[in-house]
């Protein structure tokens, strides 16, 4: 996500469904800023991720992934230039809780 190789504002939206779960917390802002660069104003972002009460790493099949509190990741999304329009979490799954954020490029 560091350099997507598309022109500024050239995308109508991005579906990042579990695409950022392996991104280190100290790099999430840069990844979100790169997505914001690529999405035209008014375009959408849909994020799917593992949620939890605290930001913490866990072992995943490929490499370390992270649980994100919905409010904390929403704040990161807003800091990258998006307006969060919807959030949700689902904790009824037997393995890991799901979170989702929908946002619009400001």
C-alpha cells in the first residue's frame, strides 16, 4: 500500500477488505494516506478488519496481524483525509471479531 502506482484521484473507490490487517500500526497512517491520494474527492473506502477492545498483534497464517478497536482505526481513517460514514463490528463469530468502516474521501 506504500505506492499504488495510479494517478492522484484516479479511483472512484477502494475495497480494502482485510487488506491492511498485516500493516504495522505505525505504518497504517501512511497506507491510508496513499489510499486517500488515489481516491477522487467523494469516492469511497470500505475497510474490513479484525476488531478487539485494544490494538494488539496476534499470530496469523502468513505473518503477524492486528486487532483494531473500531474507534481507533476510524480516527486513523479520518486523519488520512476521509469522513467516516459508517462503522460496525460483529462479535458473534467463533474465532475473531469483525470490524468494518465505510468512509468518503473528503
